[in-house]
C-alpha cells in the first residue's frame, strides 16, 4: 500500500511540474523579427530569452567546396598545342571571323519582394479585406494582444515611364494610407519610419527596406491558432457537404 501511495505521489509531482512548466511557457512573450534590405531577408523567432534565426538557414551560409577539375595554364615558353589545333580546325583558311561579339548579359531574376509588390499593386485592397475578415473572426484575440514595434518601411515606386510612375505612386499611396489606418484599428502598431517616394529613373531600388518586430504572449498565439484551425475545418466540412448534396441531386 505504501508503494502505491509513493508511486501516486511521484506521478502527481511530475504532473504538477509539467503543468507549472506549461503555464510558464504559455506566459512567455514570443515573436518574430523580420527585415529585408538589398535583396536579403532575415527572419528571427524568439520565445522568452531564446532567439533563433529561421531564415536564411545556417547551412546556406557554409561555403561550397569546389569539386570541378583544376585548369592547367600553359607557360609563356610553351604554347598550348591543343588550343592551336582547335583554332586551325575552326578556321582552315587562316582568316579570323572578325571581332567576337560580346557575350549577352542576362538580367537577374526578379526578386521575391518585387513579385509580392506586383501582386499587391494588382489589387492592394484585397489583402486589406482579407486581414479585416480574419481580424473579425479567429484572429480577433491575437490582434487585440499583438504588439508591432520598430516598423520601418522605405519604398520607391517605379513604372515604365514618368506618367505611369506618377499614376502608380498615387494609387499605392492611397492604398497604403487606407491599409495603415485599418492596421492601426486592428493592432497596437508603432512606426519608426514610413516613406514612400516616386522613382522616375529606377535607380533607387537599393533604398528599399523593411523591418518590424511582432510580439504576443504564447497562450494568445496558441488560442488563435486553435480557433483558426477549427474554423477552417468547419468551412471544409460545410463545403464537402454542399458538394455531396449537389452530386446526389444531379444523380
């Protein structure tokens, strides 16, 4: 009997310790710190005193070892015979074909932020409406306790010509003002710098930058995630029932 009581006491102590640790973890502040500048993005996750970088992964920074064959350069006293044979085979008459054309310069692929910018410019209010719907639903608890600090946004608007740039700048300025007003109503946000300027020459893209810090308590984040998952599961269930009902009706 004493052994059973001892085992129950040990299990109760372990359970109590787990509950205390869970409560402490849920009360800790957690957040994300994101920044983007010069085409490089960084995302850090923090939970209490712990802080870890999420993007870019650390393995991407390790230098890659060169595994290709090493090139042997010919000395000044010994001409490269294979190279001469190849040149004579390519030009049997001994006449050069003139100066070689310069290699074509390939433009760098568009940046991910530029793609997101083009998508937002297509319908900027769409993202505002989505945020508003989510904020009125399962995200209301999270947004009420969310703190956004150290917001710094510097952006330049560039289009095909001066007229298109001016039109795009006016449209984006109006959308940004509306989005910022909606964001202030939903979240406790404070900005350090907000600057939107027209770039008629397209030479000021390097000035674009973004950074912010978003924090909330862990239990708020967990509750918001659970409510969002439950709501999405309910919507999927309703959609599946409607599809099955339509299928039965069609049959």
